[in-house]
């Protein structure tokens, strides 16, 4: 069980009885996580890297995924030039090398999946080294964010759209659409209908649990809904922008199942926490004790209560998912639970002991 703040260290919530979560604040933090080999799918989904440190997966009909093993870009080779979706700085110059080994055609279009620097921070390499004009395309929210950032590594796009945009590049087509605010304000779905390839970055992490705190999403309900919006498309190949190689519809479905399990478990934990008794079933005894030791420090009571509810949710979720179909549940699972408890409270009106009493 995660350690509580000193004011409540001796207290426990009796409902927290399942597999304990190790203390992530310990000096041996790098030793407490499960080996990746516990998840065969995550391991086999990796594509090999060459001596230069990148790998290329041929998706067919001029579409390719380029990766450094952690980040991904989509490359479309057309009769009129190359389209690149995202330029992660970790891939950096290697993305240009990969493209040069695929074609002699210049890069003429660059699409930003969203504004975040870890996916767009290598864009300046194309902007600076082009001998032909580079057209950068993004959602208007992404353009606004980049204008505010004023980052020379992420040039502001010169074509923007509100809902949908169809990029026709020679014999290749990309359909861009904003599903709504989720992971980011302008995080778009990128769909290549000819190849039946769909890319939505930081939405699904194929065969891995999502990144920290439910993908660090600015609006978690929109991010949760994104799973269904992806599955409404007719696609065979899914690219999530991170980790390993190309995935499929099943990877999206499995992460959707994980997220909804987490949601149900956190809602149940919030409901259990509302029990007002002294038997240790609910949070009332903990809250009263924290306030007795820290008079009027309501943030202390709130922090202890939310941590306990999140831990309950995390431990129940572990029973199904730890060491199972998604890798690294032990790394980010508790943060997912904490983020889910928060979004249930403020976005879904699941308030438990903080709701209106009869």
C-alpha cells in the first residue's frame, strides 16, 4: 500500500486488501517494476532497429512507419512528393535518412498530429533543409498553441482546419479529422483510406498501458471517447505514435477494455469510500483523524482520502491486468487510478462522500 502522509500513517482503509502497490518513492525505484518479458505481445510488437538506430515498417502502397523504438512517424511516398506525419526529436535526423532510403522525392507536406514537442520538435529539420516549399498542416487549435509557444523547433502551420481536411498528394490521400478535445486541444485522427491505416497519437499505446495519468490528457472524457471514435473507422493498421511497431483493431479494443475496467473500479471505490462508520470500511475515520491532527487543513484530509480511493481502485484493477495483456501496469497504473478518480469526480459527477447527502 502506498504510504500515507505522516499525519495519517498509522491509519488504513480496510477495503484496501488486494495486491499492494510498492512505494515508488524509494531509492530502488528502478528495481520494483515487473520485467517487460511478462508481456509477450509488447515484446513481439517491437520492430528491429538498424545500426543507425531506426527501423522502417512497410505498410504497403507507399506507406511506411519509421521508429526509433519509442516514437513513430508515418511516411507516405506519393507521385508528387513525400508526406510526413510528425517529426519526433528523438528520431531527429534519422527520419530524413529513412526517407532518403525510400525515395529521392522531396518532403513536401508535414502534418502535425498535435502540438506536443515530443512529437513535433524535429519539424524544424525539414523546414530548414528543404529545397522545395514545405507545407505544414495542423488543426487550428494546434496552430494557436504553437503560435503561443513561439518555438523555432515547431514552425507554425500554414494550412489549418476546423473539423476536417482532405490532403491529396499525388496518388496518396490523407483524411484528417478532429474528434474533439481529448489528449490535447488539437489532437487529430489521421486516416489513409487506400492503405486502411489509422494514426491517432497518444491515444492507444498498443499492448502497453497508457502513458502517465491517462496519457496526460487535457480532457479525460474526450480521451476515453476516442477509443470508440477510432473503432468507428474501417482500418487494419493502427499507429499510436509510441512503442513498437504497427498494431491492429484488437490493440485498440484491449486498451478500451482496460480503461473501462479502471473507470468501473474507481467508481466503485468512490462509492465504498462514502460509508460513514468507524469500522474502517469508508474514509470517514481517516478524514476525521487527519483533521483532528491538522485542524482546518482540509487539503490534508482531501489528499489522504483521494490517495486511498485511488489505491483501492489500482489494487482491484491489478487483479485482472497486472502482468497480463498490457505491459507496464505496475509503472503507470496507480497514476491512472488517481487521474480516473479525479475525472470521475469533476467530469462525471461521481462524488461519493462529497455529494449531496439525503
